[in-house]
């Protein structure tokens, strides 16, 4: 019988696939990962997979062919306990998802290019946004309070990226530091982090000006 596990394609690094990997682990969903280790390897596949918008990460599950990291994350989250149930919770998740993307890409773009306007944004604007995020997370276990949601898997990965950039980056943000530590203690996550399958790094393209 053909292998019926979905295929998740991405680079051999954490990047945009890592929240999906954490979510799959948490939900106990098994996939085959195709981890590309070189540009040529990906180029050979890129236009031959039947993807409408060829990119990584991608998900292929029978006839389902999906790209866009957040679409893939939501696909796996939908109809599970990590998908918000009320209109209020959906709105909060939507807002946080967008805020988090700005915070994540403030770091990624700066590290990829090392260029001045991005550095200025990273040094002046990002700390304000992280300050708001820290205040938002005070006295909360997860983004929605006590219940974990799919957006938490994005938040954790961003905090991991920032502490890889600078180990003490979160020292000024106690709610976020505590959040990162607590997330790592979730049994399924702790088990995954200790496994051979887990990628410790790199977080982004190793050719970046500021590799993390
Ligand atoms: N908006 C897309 C961005 C995907 C993206 O930028 N992928 C990068 C790695 S993070 C890549 O190397 N894409 C391969 C390509 O463009 O051929 C998403 O969120 O999935």
C-alpha cells in the first residue's frame, strides 16, 4: 500500500516550518518531512510538484497541495483543540498572528540583509512591539489565557529565534521568558526537543549576513 502520510517540504533548518513541526508533534500527527539541504535540490522539485504557488514550506496530502506556512499551520489546527472556538478567541488569534509576523520578520529581514533601514527598524521599533507583547502575555499561560492555540506555536518559535540572535534578548521581558520556558516543558514538546528528529538550528538561511 502506498505511504499515506502527508509530506511536509522545507529546508533542513527551523524557519517558517518550525511552528508547523511543533504543532504536528503536539497533535500527534505524523508526516514525512522532505528537508532540502541545497538550492539545486529544491529547484529540481519546485515546478514539478503541482503547487499553484511553488514555495517552501509545502504540504502534499493526496490531492491536497498547499503552500504558505500559516495556511498549512491553520490546516492542521482546524477541527482540533488548538483552533479557537469563539468569535472573541478567533479575533485575538488573528490579531496576535499578525503582530507576531511583524516581530518575527523584523528580525529575519535584518539578519538576512544586515542593512541599515532594517537595522534601524529592528533596533527602534521592534523593542516597542515586544514590550506590548510582553505586557499582553503577563499573567497568561498561553495567548488565549489557559488554553493553547495554534498561534502559540508561532510565538514560541519567534522567542527561540530571538534568543538565538542574543541569548539574553528576553531578559527584559519576564512574561515572555517565562512563556518560553513553560512551552518547552509541555510533555509532547519536551519529548520532541530531546529527539533526534528535532532541529536545533540554524533558524534561518545559513548564508544570512547575520546567521542565527
Ligand atoms: N509567505 C511564504 C514565504 C515562504 C518563503 O519565503 N520561503 C523561503 C524560505 S523561508 C524559501 O526559501 N522559498 C523558496 C522559494 O522561494 O523558491 C510562507 O509564509 O510560507
